[in-house]
C-alpha cells in the first residue's frame, strides 16, 4: 500500500471525504454514497443482516483486516427512498464528475465530497434512516465487527449506501454433485410429494416465487411447490428454504448448507447454457434455479427474526475492488 502511494498508483485524499458513485450498465443505473459506517450499528440492529454467516469465514476476513489494515471492497447497504439524499444526488449528477471511466460495458462516475457542511448534511440524512439492510458483504461486515471488539479504534468499515429500488435482484443456482444413491427416476418420483412436476422441451426460467427450473439426466423440468405463496412465517415461502426443506435435506441428505461439499452455488449469466454444460460434463448431477426473492420478502423474513440460507440472493451492482480504499491507519 505504501509503495503504491509513493508510486502514485494510489492517491490519499487531502481531506476527509465521502464519494457519490454512479454505476450504469445499459439502462440500469445505481447511485449511492460511499463512506465509512460505524460497526456499532450492526450491534444495535440499525444495520440488518438477512443471511447467516460462517464463523470460519468471519475469522479469516478478520485476520485479513488485521494484516492489511484496509478495506478495499465496500459492503453494499440498501435503504428506503430518501428525498434529502435524492436532492443531493441530483445536485451532483448535474455537475462534472471527479472521475469517469468504463470497464466491461459498465460506466462508472465518481464525485468527491469533502466540504464539511455538505458531509454533515448527508450524514444527517443517512442517520434519519432507521434500518439499513446488507445486500452484499455479510462476512465483511461481521468480520469488521469482530475486529472492532479486539481493537476499539477500528470501529468502522467501508460501505456504499444505495436505495433499495436501484438494486437488481438475481439468484444463485444450487448445483448438486450427488443424488444420495437415488436413481434419477426415483428422485423425480419422490419430488412429486412436494411439487407439481412438468417436463419441459427446453429451458425456461422460473416465472414466480414457488417455481423452480431443474436440469437432471439431460432433461429440463419445472417444479411448482405445493406450498402457499402467502405462507407464514415468510421463510416458509422463500424458494431457497423450499429447496432445502423439500429437496436437499430429505432427499439428498444435506444437513449443513455451508459445509456440505455436495452442494455448490453459482451465479450464471446464462443459466440455460452454463447449468446444462456443468451437468452434462459430469461436474454436477443436478442443477436447480429459483426465482429471485422479492426484497419485500427479505425484509419480512428479517422482521420475523429469521435468516435466509447462504447464497439466497445475488445483488447488482457491485463496486469495483480497490477503486476506493479505506486505510485504517489513517483514522
């Protein structure tokens, strides 16, 4: 880090600063503030998690923080619409950007905010928001919290705060390497206890929350859960929980979704091709895709005091690694 600073690869802000970052891919545009958030807000519940974390990964990330003394990838936090923040964004986006560049068909624009009065205005607006939700970065968030318990001076982490309606929701495919000694026809027959099964002539993505797209044995299937789309608590109608409770656990013998090596999670840009290829070449025996979980169901699950299963959500945009860095030693 210090070598990069000497070489001019990295440049330290002359004054305490926040940034406004705009990320645009095609017609999808997201605009959020980048700065440091107090780890205390995780303890008070102002920042809410919706997925469980693996303790080993939290420890690994904590050691990374201790060794590097920096955050190079902001946690993505989302919040309800806020008129004050929208007005500030409008003022900046109608002025010249501090930096502008493109990478892989995505345009990035940055505005640096270093005036204390404006920073204070933004902070007041952000502090008026009672609940922030972790969209991406659960392990990074809780590793920062763990580190702050060891060193009370390291009580912040880098984050970007985005309005929730600007997030693009997608899903991970659940890929299984074993049918738990079941023949394919027996496995499909057992699925009928919980699903209506339709063989499809070609790939079709799930079109609603209780629908799954499955590829096994060279064929595509649509699985429609027998559960109600108004089931309570909310977790009972979450598709990743349905996959676990009605397929992975009873049929495939998978109890621990974080440690069992027979399940893997992939976000495929082209699931119809990539999921099929990975099964056909024998890397996996079965692939299941679910419908993206509505953000309203994520909020309702958290309010029910439940957590989603690992890799239940895939959010875009994701800020570039290393574009903005928070150096703990500069605190």
